[in-house]
C-alpha cells in the first residue's frame, strides 16, 4: 500500500510545494475504497475544515496527473455516463 509520507517526500525532493490541500487530497485518495468524484473530494475537504474551492481540487488533480510516477499512479480518471470519477489505482 502506498503511504502518503513517501509520496510527499518524493514531491518535496523534486522541489514541489506541499500545501495543506495537496496533502489532504493525497490522503483522501489513499484512503478511498472506490471511485470518487471531484465534488466528493471537495466535501471531504470541507469536513476537515480545509478551505479549498472546486478550482483548487481540479488544479490538484491535474498536478497529480502531471508530476511524478507515484502521484500519476495514484488515480485514474474514468467516465460513467456523463460523470467523471477518480479512482485510486
């Protein structure tokens, strides 16, 4: 199982900033048991009282897709009908 600490270490070693939102979203993916929508990620951030708008969520998802191998493998985007889901791999 992937641990968030190792992902964060890899990101830091490549010079990326680790924001509270970025760390929380990584944790959400690691702890999710199935597909999750961006709106569900936003709700999870709201539950832990972390202020992040929908744009931040999508920006972080794009960041995870483009950065290192570990975060790229953290999720994949799939479509079910017209809704987009993100799943941990």
